[in-house]
């Protein structure tokens, strides 16, 4: 047992550090002090990539040393013992002689690996004594905090980059707005009109900045443009975002004043075709009464149905990519659209285009935060939040909730035999089956590695078992080039039969999955113990005595 004061000081020094290099250096220094060795190295375990990364070497840093560390990271296989001697024959590169013998300490908690600590023990100290000394230090806590802090730093840097990009776009918009205001105020004869339009630009800029909800931005923008230009009708038309669940092919935002609504006309095939033709415009189009022969390729019969006498179509363009159109109507009199009118509306269209792009980027970032990048289904973080929420809902409304856990059989064999790309294809194939076989209320998720979850709200055990068998058969029918047919092992648990909290539900399903794997894989197993079985009876002691 090290001196208690020194131990306390070392623990404080370790926990006081949060940066990855500082924590790595401190842990390696402790390892070298305890072993008396010339070398120590720390390699962090990346759970998402399932590999060792971010290696830190303290001691000899020759090319041979670095080659061995790279080989160890690439070919690492976890052992049952926390501290074990590394065998030269397990790796493609040899251990430098000065490091021999070399030991590995797997630092983990709750069966979750955090890092590997390599320790040179050329003085042949008792490995158990080294392990006992290192266990005096909260290595797992320090490493997990450091790794989480590193991921937060990376996420902050990414968000900061996005924020700076948005700030630059805003600055450019403000410069354009200031220039436009300057040009307008130079004309004294139209000063009042220009001031009103300045207010319009600023009001729409504020709308763009104030709301992340693009629906709210576009609704408010259409109303303000329609009011400002005193038109009978103002439309903003864009292709629907089907990723957000919309079923209609178009989104139409409309302002009307003493004119009938025409939104329903854009549900028809004729209206949809007209909108897509308008999306092809690359500059504003000034329209007189639609029955007059003018130079445009838009459907004149449909223009007549819209019932206007003059209009202006302005494309919403961003880097020559069409995001939709603004369409202003005068239904009661012909109107001359001045160069100033068209320029101003074009400037507003640019702001709207940037707002649409920013909203789409924000939606995509939110989607990526809850989606597994390989399979396209929910990720572990999203599943954990949804499981807690759905369990509370099931308890509140006394509804059943079932959980299916699936584990792709022999993924390591597939990776070793046919390569990780084929292994990824197998994982994606399972994810695709889950996505296609799920209801809208279900949640299919990749929990990690080869393990998947399917959460089934308002679903009893019998129905969940039927679905699990169907999933097993569907996956059995898949054929991949290389391994051929693949299979999954499946475990099922259900509330309220097996659990009274979300953690227990997951654990019970995981136990059933383990039974399926132990029984030979490619099987469906239901949790074998009910909640009542796990609760001891009040007279159990008396009965056992009898």
C-alpha cells in the first residue's frame, strides 16, 4: 500500500486533469513509478469504432516501438483477466526487447472497456502487486471523464464552425441590406416608400433569426411581403420535405386579401406540374394577364385558373439550386413591377433561401444526432431516451410494452473471413429488415456493434414473439456475397410480465438473448422468469423451513 498522503496527492493530481494528453501522461507516469519500468503506454477504447485509438507513449519512442503500438491497437482482443502478460506471437510486430516482459491492464467498469494500459516490467515485479497498486487509483473514472470531455470539445468545435458560418452569412446579408438601404435613401422622391421597405427587410431578417421552425418563418414572411406590397395574393411554393413525414408533394404558404385561396389547386397534377416548371426559372418573371401572349413556358390555362391580372414570380435560389418560388398576384388591376420592386423582392428571396438552407442543415444535424450512421435507424442514445419515455407512458396508461433484442450471429467470423465491409453490409441488411418491418409507433435502433433493439409500444408478448419469429425468418432469407445466408439470435421481454422499470426490461430481454445464443443461435427466446418469480413471497422462509 503506497504512502497514504502520496496516494491522496496522486489521486487529486489525476482527477484534476481533464485534457486527454495530461491524463494520459499522469496515468503512464503512475504506471512507471509502480512498475519501475522504462515504458508505459495508454490506448483509449473508442466504443463507436470498436477499436483502440489515441495512443500515448511514455518512454522509448523509436520506430519499432510505434510499429508495435499500432499493431497492438489493430489486432487487440480483450482478455478475461484485467492484467495479463502480452504474448509476442499474438501480434504481427515484435515487442522491443527493452520492454520485455510487457503487461496489459484493461481499464473498465460495468463490463465497459475504457482503455488499455501497457506496462514494461523488465524488473519482473509481481504482476498482482502492480495490479493492486494501480487499483488504488480511479483510473476508469478519470479516463471516462476525459473521453467524454474530448467528445464534447469536438462537438463544440463542430457547432462553433456551423455558428461562425451562419454568422458570416448573416453578415453578408446585413451588408447587402445596408447597401440596398443606402441606394434607396439616395432617392428623395421615393423616400417614404423606401423606408417602409427597409422595415420589411429588417422585419423579415428578424423573423429569419428568431425562429428555427422553418414553417413559422415562411408563414410569417409570406404575410409580411403580401402586406408590404399590397397584393391580392402572395404564395411561397416549395417541394415538400418528405424526410419530416409530409405526404403532399408541395408545400404552399399563402397570404390573401380580398381574393380566394388557391392552395387547393396545387394539390392537383396540373398545379404540381406548374410548380415544378416554375422551379426551373433562374430569374424573376414579370407576368401580365395570363391570356396575353408573353414569353414564358408556364401553363397559361393554369394561370387563368389562378385568376390574377398581373403577377411576379421570383425564384428562391441558393448557389443556382432552386428551393422554390415566391409568386405575387394582383387580381383586380394590372400592375407595373418596377426595377426597385423586383430588386427588393429578389433580396428578400435570397434571405428566405438562406433561412431554408439553415433550417434544413439544423434538421439534418438533429437527425444525425439520433441516427446510426451505418444503418440509418435510431442510435443507442435515441433508443435509451425513447425506452425511458415509452416505459413511463406504458405504466401511466397501463398498456403493454415489449422489447426485442437481436444479435447478428458470428459477425466476428464474417469480419475475419470476408472483411469488415462485408460485415458492415450484414449489419445494414439487418437494420433494413427492422426498418421495413416496423410500425410507425415502433422504434428500431442499433444498440452497438452487432446488437439491435426493437421497441414495441402497446404490444403484448405473444404478438412480439410472432414478430420476432418473422424477423428471424426474413433475416435468414437474406443472402450476402461471401457469407451467404446470415442469422440472428433474439431475446424478448415484456412489461408488465417481466419488469417494472425500463432497466429491468432491457436486462430481461438481454438475458433471453443470451439464452438464445447459448442454445445454438438463430433462435428466439422469451424471458423465462416473470416479475412475480423475482419477488420473494412473504412466507418463503417458513415454507423452506418446512
